[in-house]
């Protein structure tokens, strides 16, 4: 009797498929720093990228946040594997001092450590092993947070931050295929107990995976939804660019002025105003507060508010945005914003 072929989402990734994935993801990058923790996903990233004959220069780094004693051994295991593959490896200490929102704090210091190391070694990009499963979890987390289209697009295959490109070449690949790829090659990996810790959102979502899939919310469909939202978000961003060209100017006092805004679709006006507030104020801007401000602008003939470090004044025919003066201690927040 012939053996059955594995299901598509459980089939190992062969070298030719891996080459196509990385050629598409890495493009013209000359030196890519692979972020490898030692877990299954990042170990598969390391193995598959190293098998690619036309790969750019590759380096490897493991970030140790000091949250688990096992991380020292795991980093040493990654160093040993990278050495066997002929790749340089560095262990980056990035302690997390925050006692709350540990996941977000760890992510921030992790990328900071990777950016600094990439700069030291001359890498022009980093690559992480986010999978289709991670993408699906991100969509669900953004839905729970009430995100708009940009947030629901979740992670992008490539982003740029502080001049450094960030590749996610495995974003369309289920975790099961990466595990199968390691098993087929006889490569082991480490398991992080924090990935099953119910204090964190992602592990809680993983426990609901089967129930969600039974209702049609599979990782594949959630990933496809993110792709469609990214496409819609790009179209909206293009419309905002056009609106900025047609409606925004700098006045003699270095204030940003939006003229003849009444005919703009509300989403375009909201995005345009967010862009100008970020430019003038630079503070953290929350969507809910921006939506309330847009409601006031569209509903009141004139008014003024401060938001995210910017001062916004409006009348029927124009919105004026400038840097807000420093707030006095105890100053009240402008009502409605």
C-alpha cells in the first residue's frame, strides 16, 4: 500500500520551495541578520535560509531578556547550530525591567537590541520567524482592541523602521510546516514555557484555536483577511496622499492648514488629520480620541482642542494644526477630546 502524502499544512518545506520563499522576501538585501531564539519557528528560519544557495550574507543573533534561566542554554544551542552552518552568531542581552505588559516591553527592547547589532555588523535588514499562526493571533488581538483597517492588516511581510528593513519571510507558512521541516532534517528545538502561560494574550488565543477553526476562523482565513485589509489600507493611504496634496498647505506661521475639507470622506479626513497631528505634535495618538475630535470638527462650526502634543483649531472652511504649547501642571484636558 502506498504511503499517503502529508496534508499541505503538515508537509515539510523542501529546499527549492525555501529558496523561492527567501528570494521573494529578501529581494536585494545584501546582509540579513536572522533573529533566532531557538524555538521551532526561528530554528526553521535559520535552517531553511542557510540551505538557500543564493542567499545574501547571513548573520544570526539570539536575544536574552533574562526572564528565564533556560534562555542561557537555548542561546548556546543556537550558537552551536549557527557554527555548524558556518554563520556568525551573537548573544544580545536585553533585560526587561517592566513588571507589566511584559510582552510589549520585551518586544521593544528586543528590536532595539537587534537594530543596534545590525548597525554594528553592517546588516541592512533583520528577519524574524513570524508565521501564519502568529498573523492570525495578531488579527484576533487587533479585533479585540477595536483597531481600524491599518491595525487589522496586522503584520506586513516587510516594514522599515529607523532605516532598517524588517523581513517576515514565513508569514504565509503554518507553524506545522516548520515543525515538519525540522523533523524531516533531524533538527531539534527548544520550547519556551511562556508560550503556554495563560497570563499572556497569545497563549490564551491558542487554547481557543480549535473552537475558532470550527466556526471558520482558521489561521489561513484570518491571514487572508489581513492581506485584504492591507490592500484596502494601501488604497486609503494613497487617497490620503492625494488629499494632502490638494488640501494641505503651510501658512506664514508654520501652521499646517487643511482647507475645503467638508467634502472629504470621514476616513480620509481622519487619516489626514492623524498625519498632521503626528507631524506637529509627535505624541501618542489614540484612535478613539481622534474619532471624538473628528466628530467635534464635523459637528461644531468652530472650536479648538489639544491632542497628542498638537493644537487643533477649526472653523467651517479650514482646520489649523500646530505644536501645542507646554501644558502647565494640573492643566485640564480639553472637553470632548
